[in-house]
């Protein structure tokens, strides 16, 4: 958990440097968790991923269909809870690896 939090801090620092406004962090609900909710012109959900050592499978492929569905359901819950309407939602992934950032915009669709 501590390692994941350090990756999230790096991702947040990156987003703020790119003029994103952080709306919420570590939003939990019965469907799952959204690591970072930010907006620039759109409401963007971020699944932060990081790794310490090389893996066989590239980290960007580790957010499978089930995880995507949980993130989408969590987003719907967030929007309903805070009565947010008429926004374009974009699901992005930020990968932190070897202190480098890879920002995958529109990584998956709802």
C-alpha cells in the first residue's frame, strides 16, 4: 500500500503540472476504488499503476475487463453521489516506472 501511495503522489504531481485539477483521491465505494479523479476540460478517472521491478506482461495490460468494469461502476456511483451531470468522462491510466511517467489517455471506454 505504501509503494502504491508513492506512485499516486508522483501521478498527482504530474497531473497538477499538466494543469489538471484534482477532484478526489482514493474514492472507495462498494464497486471498487478510483485512485485519482481529476479534471481539465473533462472529468478524468485515473488508475495509477506502478511497478518496482520488470514484469513479463507490460503493466498497461494489467487493467483487465473486470477491473475496467469496477472502475466504470465506481465512476457512476461517484457521479450519482455528488450529483454530477452533463460531463464527458475519460478513463486514463498513468504508469509510473523507473521514475518515468506514461500517460495513456482514453485507455478504455465505458
